[in-house]
């Protein structure tokens, strides 16, 4: 189907609706039901979406985009400038220690 352009749909970025409709016509729809705390990673060329959260529980997502330095866009379409990933030793996480949120803190509050 080729590259699918994205643009703003309301306040969110989304794929071209006409191309999405064609993908739905041609390709099977696969659902991923996950347990709380699970993580799901997508290839950057995989067309994916998330249905509306109709539960009483909040659902948070973290979107990080990675690309090789030889694959940077000609013209940045994002507010975030590409930044090299600093490679650290495997022990760096252990050496950092416990930092972050506890069960008592809100996800949106900065850690102490």
C-alpha cells in the first residue's frame, strides 16, 4: 500500500482516513488485548490504532520514535528535534537505583 501520510485529525495525529479505509478493506484487523502494565511495540511502518477507552480506569501511553541517523527526515514534521541516543553500559540502570513513582504518587506528578 506504500507509505501512508499522517496529519492532524482533531487534536491527534492520524493516518489518511481514505488509506486507512482501504487497508481495512484489504487486510485483516488484529486485536491485542493486554494486561495492565503490559507494553506493546510497533514497527514504524505498521498501521495501528487504539480504540476509545470506555472503562473507568485511565489508560496512559508513551510514544517514542527511533530511527537510524541515516534515515532522518528531509524536513522535520515534529516539534521534537532528533537527538542521538547515548549508549550506556548495561549496569547503568542498576547503578542509578530506584527513581520514579510509587503506588502513592500520581503518574503526572514529578518524582521526589
